[in-house]
C-alpha cells in the first residue's frame, strides 16, 4: 500500500479502514494529530467500516467502539452540510446581513473545520457561542432578538446533535466545568487510545474489558501474563493474554519490525524447516545481534535485557506459531478452538480449572495461512481443496491439531487443537483432584498388575487418554510395551526417559482426506505388533476395523499380557453394543475384555463447571451368550454417586461374583483375603503420596518419575517379605515403605527445592 493511501480491507467478515502513514508528516495517531483525525473522519463519510488501522512500522488499531464514535462525528459532518447550517437563511437572513459574515465563519469553523479535527473544541465553541448570544439578548433591543432567533435555533440544532454523540457524552460533564478551552489534545487519549501492534502480527488482542469483571486467576506463560476473569453477564470466563509485544515503545516496535524484515529471507544452508523448533536458541542469538546493530545505527538506546526480549518476540513470529504458540504453551489449557471465519469471533479455549473461556485474541486468516504453510512443511501432508483436512501432531507443544478448510468448511480455515499434559497423569494426581478415591486407585493398580485386558470408556473430554496414561504407569518397567496410535497422544518419550521400554507404532489418521500412501492402516499395524514378540499392547483408540484383529488376538491368547485401549462410550453396555453391533466383533471375542473403566465429565447440581470423575469399573463376565446386561454379564466393581460425589467399591462382587478374581486366585496362588489386602494397601500407597504432597506442598512428588519409583520400591519390599517370611506382611511392608518415602523421596525433593531457591537468589 502506497504511503498515504486509504483503503478498506475485509478480515473475518469485518471491514477495516486502513491508512498507510509511513512517510507522512503526521503521526499515526487520531488522538495526537488533528490532521490525521480529519483524514479519518473524511474517509468515514464515504466508508462504512467496523475498525480503523493506521499503519507505519507498527499499527495502531482502533476498535469497533472507538470507530463507532468517529463514525457518528462523520455522519454529523454530512448532516450539517446537507442542512446548510452556515447558509444565510440559517443565520438570521437578510434582516441580519451585517452579522452574517461573522456568524458564517463561526458556524463553518464549528460544524465543519473543527468538527473534523477537534469535535470536543467544536462543542465547547458552540456552547460559548450560545452563551454569548444569550448574554447579548438580555441587553440588546428587541429588533436584534428577532434577527437572532433563527441563528439561535441553528446553534441549538448543532449543540443537540453534538450532545447526542457518544464522544461528547463521555466527556460532557468534564467539558461543562471548563472555563476555557484547555491546550493540547490530552482528553482524546483517554477515549481514543489505540492498540499498538507490530505490523507483521496478524492476530489482534482486545483489551477493552468491562469494569465489573472479577479476577479469578493470574499466572505467567513464559513472558506473557494470563488473567482469568468472571463476567457477571457471561456464562464463560474471560481468558486474557497480555504479551510484551503489545506494550512496547515506538522505538522498540521499529527495531522489531526492521529485524523481522531483515531476517525474513534468512535460512541457513543444511537446516531443514522441521528443525526450526529445536534451533530457537540459534535464531534468537542471530536476532539479538541484528537488533543491537539496528539500535546503534538509529541511535536508539536498548539494554541487553530489552534486546533479548525483542529477539524472543521475533522468534515467536518467525519460526514460532505466534499467538497460537502462546496458547499451546499454557499447560492449564486442554483445547483451543479457532472457528471459521477467522477474525470474526475471539478464540475459545478450555481451561483445566475454569472450563470454557473466551479469549481476547482475534486470530486472522492471514496468520493462519502462514501457520498452515509450516504445517505442510513439517508434516509432508497436503492441504488444499482436494485435501481439506490436515490432522497433525505438534510434538514441541504436546498437542494435536485438526485443521479444516474449503470446501469442507465453507467459511474458510478453522483449527481445533488438543493440548496434552507434558507429563502423564498419575493415579495419585487423580486422587488429589478427586477423580477417584485411594481405594479405587488401589483396585486399578491391582488389575493392571494382574494383566487385566482393559478398555477405558468415555465421551470426548472425559479423560480417557489421561486415565490410560495413568494406568500405563502401573505396568512394571521390566515389561515391554507397544503402543499403536493414529495421533501421538501417549507420553512415550517421557516414559522412556524414566525407564520404560516402549515401542511406538504410528498409523494412518482416521479423519484424513487423501491419505498419504506411506502410512499404515490401524489393522495392519496391529497385526505387525502381534509379530513383534511378547509385549504389553496399548491401542490409543479402538475405532473401526482394528477391533476385529484386536479381539481375535485376545480371544486366542496371542498376546498373554496386558492389553489396554480407549473407546468412545457411556458405559460398559454401550461399549458392548458398539463393538459387537457396529464393529462386527463376535460376542465370544468381546468376552476377552476383562474390564471397562468409564470416565465422564460431571456438572454437579447443574453447575456450568465440569469436573472429571471415574464413574464405573465394570467387569465383563464370561457366562452369557446374547446380551450381557440381560444375562448378568456386567459385574459392577465400582460405581459412583454424583449426588454425594462418592465412589463405592462392591467388595462382595470382587470376592464372590467376579470371574476375573477367581481366575486370579488360580493363576497367582493368592486367596481372596490376600487379594483384598493387596488392593487396600496399594490404595494406601497412593494416598500416602498425596498426603506428603499436601503436607509439604510438593506437587512434583505426584509426577510420574516419583510415583513410578515409589511404586517399584513398594513392590520390591513386598517381594523381600515373600522371600523372608513366605508371605506379604502388608502392614509391616507399608510402614517400612512410608518411612522410606519420607526419609528418601520427600527429603530429597525438599533439598532440591531449597537449592533451587538459593540459586535464584
């Protein structure tokens, strides 16, 4: 856009009046420069827009409320001109000919010149003119009154129209107290303060928040402040980002924009695009050098800290993902939604503590196009009208993105991003957030250790994958695990880092359009897994044809180890219905499932907030033929009451009615009393970790690297008890283990915390 050019740009279904201010003698500020205000108001007389953008090395963005106020002034410019408020007939007519010239000059100034450049002064001048005429009418002869009547009507007409505008209403009480027109334009800055934004940033942030909102939470994500507010008139909370790039000085914007311009074409030889995320430090150093050089060349003072901050921001918008990257870095978010048409509505997120929230981010289609180009390069997958879906894993952020476009999405590009906890959930963490009780955790731990084939059941967002992660951590590290996923959600790399032996298989996405031929189908991957030797088998999600292969392998005993996976459903019966009636698995094969663990989001007492809970552990019995529900084939081991938020373990079913536990007695040489003691003390182990965590404020104690170590130590102590006395003395083993945790793990973590705090100063 050429310097000084005015044009209207449509983004996200909204129209923006855009003025290029580069090279202009007047700055890009409506509040500070009367000439710029006049240019904007003149443009608004012929353009109906939703926002205003004044562009230079950075952009000043005026929101819809500010634009609405200026549009009202522009409409008055047109209205006063059409009404001819400075015509002789409106100023008194021929009878007042000797006053017409002076009155016309004043009226043109008020209703045209000043109205464009300084509407507040136009209003003050109008009030002064009215007061002056009223004063004259009190002392001058009647003929003058007749001559002035029409002029007074015109002045009152102008005053009334000015007072009807939102701009004058906001400052009316203040203006009325003024005895003279104050110098400068300071009063405009209070209502026409633009949002500054680097011109290369496509997204826009909204900071115009109502006064009555209540702050619920506040924390930092990297260099960005996050504030969560409750709005008295909104169902969802407000999630407000305040990154440093929106509060820089004009000089800093200049340095950052010029750096972006200089480095935009820089790409070191031999460095693949997919390596960029792992080389942010390398690029940041290059950007710091460039910024320092620019500051010296342009006589701009910049401290090393300021240079480092500017370099981090440039990295965010060159090799990073801009505002999307900031959201993906917030570990308290579980989902991010950017709906088409982009730029029309703010981005929505799902917060682990505050549920669905509306953000202050307006994400643009222009920025989306740049991000999609990176997705294409990183994934090697197409995205166009022939392939309007791209399902892609962002390993850097532990996230999965589903991107849609035309023609599937007629309104344009949209994103749905699922963010996973960077470390896996653990059963003690679930106890801590009340998803389940220690006793239930003990039961689940026993089931996995006893090699129960388990399906984790629930709707989307119920916590299926999180529960599967926690159950995987109950597998002994001596066992080999094979995972099969179409989207990489399971924390395989983290599990390897803490000593698990995991082999990951990646299959073709279930929702891809125009499949990449090199990708393997889920059923072929499963057949391959069965040939890879004795292993625990984890299926990320049982969806379709792979169910036949999985159940056939389970039925004929081809695996002989733990088999786990997730599946969509409401309860064990709905899983049977789907697997048998929809996926075509025979009843005889379905009986190879030992347990269904069902999770669900609960809205207590109809609350807007959703809390995750384990609501059922159901055993699939073996003595039924057609319908497991009618024939008593579904055995409740755990049920949940949402009214009291309590779990009930059905001990009688476990000890007397369970096929799985009877089989366990035969295969493991345990009696029912020993099995029950094992379950109870496993629960006490989990609960003890939670107690230590709360007593010493040690959330890291419940992370996987510590819970797995604690679990292994408990099992080793059990084994020593068997060797020494021929049986497990559960109470003694537990007491010894508890002492070890306190003296070794807790003291170690506290010492590490103290050392870290001392290092920070």
